[in-house]
C-alpha cells in the first residue's frame, strides 16, 4: 500500500460548524482570540468569563461513533473547559435522519462524518468555506495532523476548507499467504498502486477443489482504492 497522506482521505472525520445553530448572539464575545492554549486559538481564560448558557447539538453518521465515544471525547472535555456550554448528541447514521432534522428546524450545530459524506453535506447546503473563520479566530492549523488537513483541502476543492479534520484512521491490507502459495502467485508488496493490487487479486480469484476463492472484499474496495490512488 502507498504510505502517504492520501491513505487518510476516506477516514478523516470532519467537524463542521453549521452556522444556523452557532451564529446567534449568545456566543458573541466568547474569548476566542488566538492567545494561549498551545496556539489553538482558544483563550485560556475563556471559561472564566461570563457567558449566557449555550446548547450545541453534535450529529454523527459514523458507524463506530456512538454516544459513549461522544461523551468521552467531546461532551466531557468541552463542558469541563466551558461550563456554560451543554453538548447534546444526535445520531444521524440512518438514511434520511439528517434530512428529517433539517425539515424540523433541528439541524445539528456540529456534524462529523467520513470524507465521502462531504458531497451529501454540499447537496444539503450545510457547508461553507471556513477559511475566514480560521483567520478571524487565529486557528493554528499547524497543530493538526497535516495529512488530515491536506485531505480536507482535496475534498473541499478550490483552496477552500469546508470542514476541519478531527480524527484519522489507518487502513491496512490483509491477505492469506496460503492462498497465494497454493496458486503460486507472489504476495502483495509495499507501494503497490490500486490497479496492481486489483490485478494481483484477480490471479487468485477462481474455483478450485470445490472452493470459491474471491479477490478483494467488495465492502473495502472503495476505501482501499481511495487510499492507494493518492
């Protein structure tokens, strides 16, 4: 497999601020001024300033991202640092769930999902270029994994940043050596392209001794192909 930034594209989880929920007056003057806190742009004294209560809804369509994960990595840290903020979880994994929320006027304030889900968010007109906000609040992107940042730029197109990278998964390719030995086919090797991997897999795809030997699993094809084509 090709070991470079493209391997992260389909596994980057994205966090998108939907302005319909975040743009009200209650969070103006929120102390985000680019000072302190490791250059993230968050003022360390922000939590100490007086604020009106804010409730934000966090929606996810990631299969492995459940409410327990949300509570551990989103809700508890944010509410501990910013006690005036309440984070609520909503599951948008099922098809049409997000559309129903939008129709009901309950669009989540923050969404996370895989890179391939960005097209859907574009269709629903839930995205805009975040570069002006990154500049305004002095968000230091160099503190983020640069492979994730570049992947987001690729998906956003035109130099825009439609989302922010949040978490990165790593893909690996597993293969059965016994099958390759049985048919005298060489093992997969590092730095193969997608076409090379597919051609190699086709050489062990056959019916033999009453057993059907298959090539790359269909459910993984798109993820692996996207990772190896970059």
